[in-house]
C-alpha cells in the first residue's frame, strides 16, 4: 500500500503537503503511509480511498 500511495500521489503531480491538505490529514500521516511506518486500516482505509479517488479527479 505504501508504494501505491506514493505512486498515485506522484502521478497526480502532488506533493506530500498537497495530498495531506486534500485528504484532511497531516503531512506526517502521508509520510508515514509512504514510508510504511503506519497503515490505513478498515473504515479509515475506505474513507481515504474514496477521498483519494474524488480528489484526484479535481
């Protein structure tokens, strides 16, 4: 999942800060996801996946 998040962010041309702002999370959260330090689980994963899909279209 960590490489997926980073790849999607880079393909969208977003910085970690821009993605964090669009997702409503901290830059540290994005960094931790991309570095594999933390994972997105369960309902939280579903919410962020939907947000990512919606925001990537903007």
